């Protein structure tokens, strides 16, 4: 029960740091304002208005009793009451009291006025809404009724509006100031997240300058040091593999020249094939080392890129189902290499291929299905490891060193995407690529 309640509350709370911090700042201010307003309403508004209303009804009661006394002149008494109490009084004989009662239960003024009138009079009627500044009060008297026009400030404290204004405006002012400060504090975190995202996609971040609070600056400094270490490591890997490839090309060239002088053509042909395979292996090593291209990311039409790549194969067995004009920001050369690697594998082990490209609410989905023999589910993760081969029987050529799918996975992940294998609708293997847009 408690777990379900906690989960429900977590779903209600905002997810972003800015709005969570704003909630932490604004909630105590709002609670304080509500508490002060309730205390003020109970102690000042209700009690003060109750006393004012009670005094007013007492004055009206006294006026009616004096009016009932034959010793006083009625007109003089009415004029005196109007001049001294600022209440217009008028006796209306031979008329019935209104029967419609404008009862407003949500109005404190109406509730207080009705409570005090009920304690003093049996038959009365009042209206607080028709006139803006006055209250229309009628009290039964003999065969008619007294009509009183009472200013509303006789039963309502005028300082309430001023108090409400002074208690509300500072709260909004404090929240506005908090918004400005919170925006400045969360901006460095957003910048750090964007820099991390760009670096994760393989884009050039440049020199990152930490800013903000001490803890955020520390995280920024650590990110910058980590970024430089990773770049240094990748450069060292590329330089090492490039150096090995370059150093091995020289003896291979000498071997090729020596093979040309061998008189035994059959032996020369076999040795030449081995040399060609070694060159292919070196090229694949070099391609793996240069996977993180220095090419800058750009926005391009992924649908057109995919169609152009497929056209180069000139194969009628490749069926397409491509949603047009899907735009993507990335490195075109790496994406072409990725698609080509997958299509090469599909054509290598299968005959019919289906390529689908579509866009969901958050991602771009690329599906490549073939009707080949497929691979066991236990090997789905292993094929993405560098230099990994499932078995010898799947390879038609010894030149493959098991780097194709590793390069493909590295390219997809560098663009912030995901790649996985599953059973194909063509009974073979399906490669599912998910890219953000």
C-alpha cells in the first residue's frame, strides 16, 4: 500500500531539477501565506466583523425602539439617525416583505449579518449584492417594514484588502526572485549534460568551461579531465593500429615482389592469396582504429542516404519500406559504413533482404531482415565484441577478423542510439537500430 502511494506521489512530482527546486522554495512560502491568511481571517476578519455587525444591529434595534416611543418626533428621529450613524432609514407602510432570500452561504459578511439579525428580529430580509457600496436591509414593523441603506464598511474591515495585497505581493516577489536564482543555478547543469551528450555522440565539444556552484564546477572539471583522457586513449589506439598497419605493409610489398620471381605459378598463386588476405585484415584493423572519424556532425536526410546506399548494391532481392524525409543529425560517412556492414553480412548469409525505416514518437527505427540461417540467441551479444567469430563454418572467407559488427555497434552508440539482434520475419536474422532525433 505504502509502495503504491509513494509511486503515485513520485509520478505527481516534477522530473526536472529546476521545477523540483522551485517546488522546495515555493511550497514553504505558500504554506506560510495560507497559514497567516487563515489566522488573520479567523482572528481579525471574522471577530472584527462580528463585533461591527453586532454593534450595527444594536443601533438599528435601538432606533426601532426609539421610533416606537410616542415621545419622539418620527421625522426628526429618522434624520438624526441618518446624520449621526450614516444609515438611511425609511418606514414603508402597507407593503409586504420580499420573499426571495439571497442567501450566500460562502460569504462571511452574509453569514455574520444573518446570525446577528436572527438573534434580534423575527422577520427580516437583506441583500448585499445589488448595490456595490450599500447593504439593503428590510425589517418587519407593524403593517409594513423599515428599509435601511447601510454602507458596507460598517460591517466589513477595509484593512482586509490592504492586508491581502501586502501578504500576496511579497510572496510573488520572492518566488520571482527564486526563479531567477534557480535558473542561474540549473543552467550549468544543463550545459554539462548537453556537453556530455554531444561527446557521447562523438561530436566535437571543444574546451568545456565549468561554471556554477562549487559542486557543479567540480563535476565539470572531472568531466573535462575524463574527456581528455578518452580522446588521448582513442588517439593512441588509432596511432598504434595505424603504425602496425603501416609497418606491416612494407614487408608485404617485398613479399609481393619476391612472389613475382617464383617460377612455380601454383605455389606463387597460393602465397599471393595469403598476402591479399593479410592486406584485407590490415585494412579492417585500420578501419576499426579510425572508427571515431574527425568528420563533423550535420543534419541530413537519412531516408535518401539509405536509398542511395541500397541502390549501389543493384540487387533486386533487397526490398525497401522507407518513410520519406526523415532528418537526422550525425556523421554521414559513419552511418553509410554502418549500413554497408549490415547489408554486406545480410547478403553474405542470406538471399532476400527487407529494409524498413520509420519514425516513432521519440526515435528513428531502422530494421534490416534477411532469410539467412540466423545465429543462436546466446550469441546475440557476443557478435558485437571485437575480433569475435561464432564459428568457422559461418565464414566463407578467412580474411574476416570479426570487426564488422563491432564497428557497427560503436558507430550506433556514438550517435546515442542502440542496436540489437532478434528473429527476423523472413526466418533469418533481424538487425534493429534505434537512433534519437
